[in-house]
């Protein structure tokens, strides 16, 4: 899933790979998928994008946006993007295929769910999730300091668990259940711990861990559970994820537990992470 580190990494790879290329053809929804979401009619994507030149690619939270002369391609967190050179074999199934004037291609596929939206600039400005991702201060920005972090607390959020506070309601777009695990392990906070039971020092610890952990994930090219634009796994070795098959805590070598919580799995060390 695209979360903050992968969105940053893949956006950079797109800038280096497709910027300046002219779009030759677009095929959308060729392989039907119940949970692949489009803007308007997918059949109109080609008319919207054909002939336009890619200008930029930027991350917004867990989204990636490609701009092309007044038109936009925006991808949600469940979309897998792959770049193919002209001589490479393209996959048979895909939800979006963009070919360029040099016959290279960008392919978008959806595993579980994901949005592949194409629209004129401003076309999604009434969408809450889209505008929240664009307008919220990114956590790796210098503007996202501890004082800003404290503004995210209110009467409602203070009663939430650490997972709910960090990963729901678009407080920090792109911070999802995947990156959350290592952030809370490094902060020594249990995912179910209520935020109103955290001391000032623990809140500061969560903030510091968020900044450090996301930076490390990004600098390493993303997490080892996710692939980049070329199909390569990221170089950041996740501490708590499906890749930790031994389920041992990296801090104390104790047993890590896995539980279902809030529609996903959480991993935690009962010894290291205070509840």
C-alpha cells in the first residue's frame, strides 16, 4: 500500500522517468475490478490525456499526482504503479495503461482497492480526502513541528487509541497501518493505548518517533514490504510487519503479538510498548 514513504519515493522516480514525455494513448478499466475507482467515465481518460506532456509528479500523503498540461492523474494508496521501457513485456491485466511517445509505459493495477483518477485541474477540489491530502502539512516538512502536532489533539481525538489518532480521519494523510507499527514500537507505545493516558513525554516521544521513522523509511527507498516504480522492494527493514516472520521484538528480542484491531492487523511487544 502507498503510504508516505512510498508516495515520496515513487513520485521522485516518476519525475526522473516520465517528466517531459508526451502521452500517446490511455486505456482505463481494461480489466474490470469491483474496487478500482475512477473519476467519471474511464472511457474518457484517453481523450482527456492524449497528446499532453507530463510536467511533474508529486506526493500528497499516501497519494501520487501526475500533472500534464492542465490535466491530472491521481493515484490512491491501493494502486500499484510500474514503469516499463519500450522493449519490456506489459502485463495482460491492468486498470490503467498510459503509453508515451517513446513507447515506454506506466501501468496501474489494483490488488484490493484503489483509485485511479484522471480529471482537469481542479476537478476533485470538492473531495474531502483529496483536499485534505493536498492541504495538510506533511509530517516530514519542517513546518510540521511539535507545536503543530499538538494542534491535532482535541476532546474527541484525546480519547482515541494511538492507532486511531495517528492513522484515521486524515489527521496525517498517508500515515497508515503499515508505517504505524514501527513508529509506535520505536516510541514504546502500544497501538491500543489511549492518547489521554499519555504523558507529555510520551506524546513527544510519539512525535519524535514519527519524524525519525518516516525519514528512515523514505531515505531507504521505502519499506521492504512494498515495491517501487520498477518492482523493487524498499530497503527499509520493517521491525513489525509480515516480514518479521519470527515475530521477535527488535528492542528486547521478546515475543511480538499479532492481533486484529480496527479493520487491520497490529503487531506489538507487550514488554516494550506501554498500554
